C-alpha cells in the first residue's frame, strides 16, 4: 500500500515525480485525501489521463452532474458570493461549455495574441535590463511575475497603478488549499470581485478596445455573456492568464540551471526555442493536476473502476513523465519530437491561453539568455521552496545573479519603443 501524501504541500511540490513513478507502476488509479480534506481519486498513467480529459462521463459542473448527497460528500464548501466563479467555461459541460468557449474565443483570438509579440518583447527586455543593472534579483518577483501580469492586465484594461494589487490578490487566491484558507481570504476575495465587477460595469457603459470590452461585444447565436459569466471569465483569464507563465519561466530557468549543457545549447541555438519551451512545459509541469471532475457514471482506467458520484483528479505532471509515452522522461531534451505533453490539459477543456503562454515563454527565455549574461542561481539549491497548492506547481522565489551591466548600458532603448512595462497604454496592446 502506497502512502499518498497531501499533494498540496510544499514538500511534495519539490519532487512530485518520484511518487508518480510508484503510482504508475503499483496504483495507477488510487483513492486519496485532497488538500480540502475530502476524498478523491487520482489517475496517473498517460493513456488514462489523456482519456479522462476527453471522457464525457467525467463532468466539470458538480451542481448539474451530482445529487445533493454526492455534492455534500465530494464538493468543497464555497461562500455564496463566490458562486459566480463557478460559471467559467472551466467548470461547465456541454452545451454551456461550448457556448462560453465560442464567445471567449471571439475575443481571445490567435491574431490578438500574435499582435502582442512586440509588446511582450519590450516588457521582457526592459525587465531584463533593470535586472542586469542590479546584478542580483528574485527572478520570480522581478521578471517571471511582472511579465505576464503586465500583459494580461493590459489586455483586460487594468490600470498600471493597480497591477501590484492584482498580484497580491491572486497570490493569496492561489494559496488557498483548505476551507480555513478560504475563510481567512474572504475579505480579499470580496475586494477583488468588487473591483472586477466595477471594471465590467465601466466597460459596459464606456466601451473600449480591451479584452473585457471585446468579451462584452462577443455574441454567438444571439447569446452574450451574462454579468456573472463576465465576472468569472475575467477572473479566470486574470489568474490562469499569468500564473502558468510565471511558473513556467521560474521553474524552467531552474531546470536549465540544473542542466547547464541544455542552457548553453539553448543560448547558442535560439531556433530551438519553440520546442524547448514545450519541453520545459512537459518537464516542469506548471499545472500538476487537472482541475477536479465528477463521475456521472462508473468509469474504468487500468482495470480500476471508479463509481458514480466521485471526485477525480488527473495528474498532468505524472502523465508528462510517463516512460510509456516519453523516452527518457527525466531528461530535458530541448529538441524532443514528438512531444505530446499534457501541460495544457486536453479534450474540450484544452487551455484557451496556450498560445499566449507559449509566446510569453519563448520571448522570456530568449531575452533572459540574451540580456542577462552569466545568469546563475544565487542561493543553495536545497534552500528553494515551493508554493503549497494542489493544482499548480511553482517556486516561492528564485534568487539569481548575472554579470552587472556597465554604467553606459541603456535599458531605455527597447524594441517597440517602450522604456518600462507601463509605457504603453492599457488598450493599445489589444488593438
């Protein structure tokens, strides 16, 4: 019998992969206690995880999929004022999921993402210039976090002077594991939701060219997003729109520190960047577990049947290190091909923001290797700590050093003409 630790602990996040080796071999479908102290099932083999992500009998919305008794047994408690957050497309099933995804896709198009390339380059280059001038920074707080939060905040039309508050709020939100955590965070959650409601109200009355305004205008077969759906969608984009990228950049940089040959090769061969970012996504798995699903009928994986009315988690991190799918999964192969990783999930809930995360990651690593010569870890490897979070996997900090820039180094000359991350107006990035 394998002892399953609480998957939300910092100790587990430091090295989840050794546990998954045993689980895939001995207990690929196993019952465990989740971070909220409620029971759930964990699936760990690639073939099972991939199938589960597409399985219609694994529902996302517990309020329509389960009986009252099943919900009481499996679904974490949620204050009433947070119920709108359960209306995102992440927590919906057909036909609501398809309607919401279609509406959001109209506003979150590949062209809109590609149009951000120059702006992302300008932000990353400026952040790296500031870091090089200082010589020593926390890569997570001074580079990995400001980059995506600036991008998604500009897309949403959040003013520059309010973005640090968003970072504090989302950090607190993502640290919530237990019901006690949620209770302690209620004042912060209330303030955040009140702010977002105000943002949506202003866009409804004033219009604009940012993503919130585009979501308001989006229409599919005569249907538009309701106020609660808009609120939950903005919250989803705000949180998911930057936290995965933060963890990719910080954890990916640490992985490159651990394998300096790979880091040197990537610096020499920047054409490898697209495949390298996908490999870093696979290798570090910024999203360790897919969000919960609920069985509406018995489902069977690897010979183990999960009854109806149960909560199920699929381990994306375990699937991404399954040797039955990836040759040498513990090796960082920057040119791995094919690389059918599940870092963005799969099936109908495949991450809509994947193109933006890939673009931000490619630009971030290229700029770091180009503009921060001698980049290296500035703390003992064993001193690094990981965030306690059931779903995500990311560091709390990553102290680094680089060769200090000469005094004549000018960080103000940037591609795109922006000298700092707030130099471009909030709406210009989405036009």
